[in-house]
């Protein structure tokens, strides 16, 4: 086959365009997942990933709904459900069950015989004490993959800690906020502190690792026939991402500190103020630095600061130089100058830049809409919703959103009938007894 | 079931038994042609769970991450930035601009299950070693193309990207930090790391599909799109209300109370979203009546911004003269979440993390004792593991070219002389430690 370089983007789009996803098969349509987590968006993101790829996810909430439906900015609700939950309920069936009651736990154990993956976020040992932990469920279903989320994990000196799992505490333990934010004394007293990411990044990382681990277990089960227990701490999940921080302590007993918009290893890899906003700009290897000094027409800086070491040593001075250059340029003009140099190969080196986006700026860019990154879903129960779509483009088994959310207990009849043979009368009784 | 739960879990997950257990991805080979963090982690995570990872680098300099190390200071001639993304890999140096290099590379791809690259869109297609070419020889291949903006679409062509570009364009920086202050970068390369995790997760999905059908496939993953996915309620709120999310400091706008608190010896994070947790916090504060205050009694009233600010002011004041450990202890006792804002030393010295292998110690034949962040999820039957540390450029040339392609040592030597196959530059980041070089200096011509 001869290659036609110019047609690569066209070809890549042709084979991965998410607009055509519904015409293609789903990779995980042979998996059934029971997500019994409580107020935990790591667990919810894990089951979202599996649901996006086609698994049948049964989301189990206590009667009245999970507290996750209440975690919403300013407490805003849409048709009774908080905004965060509307994002992570996609493609999931919703049932209710009261695990505080023995009858509820018995039904849970029966449901768990029919599924491939159970997800929970109870305090470690809680499900086991109730007789519905991995030890008990796996006896009846040895192929079961059991994924449990908690801050400190299921084993180790602090595993018995009764604290609930939250994104903010997971972020704190991970080490990321310690190295994020304005250095002491450089900003206001209020802002010169360790700083968390604005989104629930630890929960999203934790959920990603949970789904990843469950998938490795599914692959192994195909040959071994055995399920297993997965212990996932979102704090440790994010810890795995803390660059070389522990390595540096090990090698040199150095602890990485906050540097605001600078980086301890390279320069420039930074945010600079422009005429109308801020821009990120990078050109940190020697050759890319040469490119950047060409763009800003300051060959003298290349001569004076030829190595990474010399640039890091004077990064504050160089940061001021870059801001001086950008002071009379808009962020778009900064990007245009960078792209003119890079795209037209006007000299050596590659430079990257980007305008600092508020979310509304991102939503205004056609690139993301063309690629199906955002979708306006017409949900039968919740109406029109703007959602971020699954982030993968795949040629054979693309992920997709089928529906956004379901009301509390909306699938009780279907799920309990299908898996446990419980008819309408029986469900009515269970509901009256507070079990559903 | 007389054994206590925690005695049972201790044995079930015992770190000392990890190497006696099987690996989920045993028998899967990953070929990577990647640099920096996004691409290498995509392969690395698969390697942690048993895949064999062959890392091809362009000799003699190799992966750019070999030159990203704190304060530009190298350790035993290695970049500290190169270790966390490259575990237990086989390092091969091949010049892909040479036709013979391309041939070698294609033969490796024909013997691989997964290929990961992070060049700018279309680069490998132009080099004739892209998806269209590789799948001809190996239709079972799962081809993962990592990038900043994707393989197609208006921003995809000719635009360079790094982690922080993704942080910037996704809106993540725009919703982080304190209102009215200059924007800050995340302390870690979060867009790369999260992206690597997302890409490797999709790879497992593709592997599952291939196990059923025999079909490989193409995966286009853009790190900016990974971060957009992670911005929780940002987009849905915009769609429903038109509100543009901005930075809100450290407090969580959706869970109240949840904030960072300055205390006597550092910072802690505290959260008590559920009402019973909040009641516990009020008891810990010596003010149980606070839990009945109409401004604070339920999560829904605490979420009202004015109430949240009033409550957090009280909590900040209460915490200021306490210690980190004291506050953590109160959380344990009263059932709310309170954890230290940990730094690298805290984690390095943490017995809990050591016992769990979240801080992973091992003895590398070239670098000696290594301490790193270990595999994230803990699996009872097929636990992840790290075997050896990243190695200099071309370290495993013979091992890989002999074992996988059946080349003789003489043939490899010829290829090295023609500079098709290569090793490290004489430069920190690329080369072995001085000790090793001293011990392995070949005696001058003596045949």
C-alpha cells in the first residue's frame, strides 16, 4: 500500500469519527458491573468508563438516592439531581437497595452472583462485616472481580481508618498540592499556599486506575477463570503521577517546593501574561530555546543562557523577558507568531503555545465539537444536557454515550425481574419494608 | 470466617508474595516509540501489569525526558525524570531515518501486540511506519497514537503540545487556584500522566476485543481531551446555566465543608460532606450546637456560598493552632476526613505506603537501591510490580535483536557500525554511571 501523507488526517477521521460510533460494536458488551459505591466519584468514573465501552452497569443506590446526587456546586439541582452526578451516570441502569437491612444484603449477594465486577467504596471491612465482602461473594462466584475504593486501602497500618474518601483529602495525600501554587511570600497570604486542582482530579485518576485494574483482571480471567480483589486508593493513584518527587528525595534528600508558573527542571515551560490574557509557552530543550529566541528576536538570550542549567538558574529574569515581549501581544498573536515559525519551519526548534482558556473559551472552539469531545445529549429523563464525551477515538470498538442518567430506582422492575425473577408484587412488598 | 478482615487482607495482598503470583498481561508485547511522559507512561502502565515493553529510541540522545531532571542535576548520569515513566523496559536504539532501521522496526512491530507512539499527527505515516503500513503486516496490532490535539481536526496538524498545553486549553488551569491571582501550573505533569492512564485503559479494552475477535485497531488519544473529560461538573453546568467556571481557591464548591487548612506545622485537607460526618466535626470542634445551626444543618444549606464561607472561617480559626497529626486523629475519632498535605519526604518515610508498595523499593543492578512510587491499584491475584529501573540508550540492543529477531552478534555489530543500531551518547541522561563506564572500558585494540 502506498502512503499518501496528505490524506492522513482524512483517513484517521474516517476510521475513528465518533459520529459513526453507533454503527460499530461495543468491546465490553459481555461484561456486567454492579456499582454499589456511595458518594464517591472515583468509583463512579470507573463504572462510567466500563459503561462507555459497552458494559451493562447496574448502579445501586440506597432508597432515596446516593449522596453523590447532592454533591453539586452551590447545591444546584437539575430535575432533582446534582450536576456532578449527571455527568457520571451515563449508560447506567439505576436500582435501589438498602444495605443497612439484612434483607437488602441478601438481595445484594444474590445480584453479585450474576455480575462480573462489583464496585464499592465502603469503609474497609464494612462489606465483609455485613457478609457481602469479597470473601463471601467470591465463594459463590469465583469469577467475580471486586473493586474497592478507599483513601488508605484495604491493608496496611492505616487500613482500618474509618475516614470517608474524598477528592480533596486524596489530592492532599498524593503530594501534588504541596508542589502546586504560588511560593510563600510571592502572592497574597491567602493564595501563597499549597493548592489543589479545581476539578476532582484525584477521584478521576482513582477511577481511571480502578477501571484499568478491572480490565487487567478481566483479561487474566479469560485464561485463568479466576476473579480477584482489587484495592484502589485514589490517593495512591494520584501519587503514582507525582513525577520524580520521591526519586529526588531518595537521590538527594531534596523536597520539591511550589514554583507558581515555573518548573523546577526546565525553562521555559511557563505561563506568561499577555496583552489580553495569559499564555502557556514552552521551548525548553536547547534547540527549542533557539527557536523561541528566534521568534522573540532575542538571539542574545540564547547566547547568555545556552543550557537548561543556566536557564533554570535565571528563570525569574527570563520569565520577565518573555512577559516583556508578550506585553504588547494578545495571546492569539503569541500563538500566531509561534505557529508561523513552527509550521513554516522558519528556523530550528519547535515551540508550543496556548491561550489560557476559561471553560467558555474551550466551548467556543470548533476543534472539540468537530471531534465529538462535547455532546449535547437529549436524555429521555433529564432533557438536553451538555456532556463531555468519552475521550477516545477508536477504529473498531469506539466508546459512546447512550443516555445520561436515570432517576433513583428507575430500573428496579427491569433489573430485579431479569436477574432475580422478582415481580411487581414482590417489589412492592420490599419497598414497603424499606428494602428497596 | 474467623480470621479478622485485616489479617486476611494483609496476607491476601502481602508485598513479599508479589513475585510468586502471575501477571495479568504476561505474553503481551508492547513496542513504544515515544518521548517525554504521555507516550512512555501509556506503555509503562501496561508493563507494570506484566506486558513486555520494548522501548525504541533514536540514538544516541534518545527520549527527551532523559534531559528533564530537577535543577538540571543528574544522578549517576541519569535523569530523575526518566525513571518514573520507564520501568522494566527493554531499551533499543534504532535510527528510523535509515531504511535498514525502518526494516528492523517493522519486524519488531510484526512481533508486537501493541504499538504506542506520540509523534505529531501523521509523522509516522509519512515515514511509512504508521498505522496503515504496520497493520498490513500485523492485522492484530493495536496501534495507540498519543498526541496533544488528536490525529484529525483543526488543531491537529502541525501544532506541538506538552502536558501544560493540555492543562491550558482544556480549561483546567482556568478553574484552578485563587480568583484574581495569576494562573499556576499543576505541580505535576498531570495531563500527561492522566493521559497515559486513559490511553492504556483504552488499550486494554482493545485487547479484550482482540481476544474475542482477533482484530486489532487504531486508537487516537489526545491528552487535552483526557483533561476535558476530568473536569467533572464544569461543562454540564455551562450547558444548563451558562455559568463560566472560574477558580474558587482550595475550597470545594460542591462538597461543604471541604478545604485546605493552615495549621501549626503545615497544611491539612478536611472534608465532611455527609451530615453525620459534619456532626462529628462539630463535636471535634467542641461545638456540637453548630450542627443544628440552620445555616449548616444539612449539606444543601451548607452549599449556599455565604453559609459555606461562614462555616469555613470558623473551621480555619479552629484548626490554626492544631498540629497535622492532631487534626488527622480527630478525623479518625469523629468520622470526618482529614489528611495532611504531604510532601515527598512525608511519603518516603511513610510505613503505611511502604507496606502497601505504594512506595516501592528495589535493588537495581545498575543504579543500586531505588525508591519510587509503586503500582497504583493493588491486585490480589495478579499484582503489579516494578523489576528494574530505566536504562541508558541502547542498553538491551543485543538482548532484543537476538531474542526477537534472531540476529547474530556479528550482524548486530555490522548494524552498529553502519549506525543503524546505536547506543548512548557520551552525555549525562543518555549514558551509564561513571563507575560502570570505568569498569567496562574496553582495552585498546589488541587482536
